[in-house]
């Protein structure tokens, strides 16, 4: 997620809320095998990415695990993906 933006998707449509302009952008999901989608976000690390556990953080009494994904191919348009995952107790 980009600062000031929230992304929602049902796998067919993507809604991007831009806080600064109080605007919603609606787009169709592109069928790109390299795209990050809600259906592949949890398996994307299996090929083409190195992953690293980056630690834990506590916010408002909730514990989150931090994971970083870095593409193996340095020519990819992504530099790093950071995931913050709520830890269930």
C-alpha cells in the first residue's frame, strides 16, 4: 500500500481510495502472471522472491510479525514488499 492510499480487490476489480483527494479509482484486474494479487500474495514468495522474517512489532497491544520479500531478479519493477501480519494468540 502506498502512503495515503488504500487498495481493495475482489480478484476482478480493484478499488483504490486516495485519501488526499477523497477519490476512488476503479480498475479491472489485469491478468499478468507477475502481478501481485489477493490470490497470490501468500504464495508469491515460493518463486522469484527471497523472504526474510524482519521481526515483530507491537501496536496498541497487538503483536504483528514483519516479513520482507525481495525479488531475485534485480530488474523487477518492485524493490521490496513488506508484509505486516497480525499474530494470533
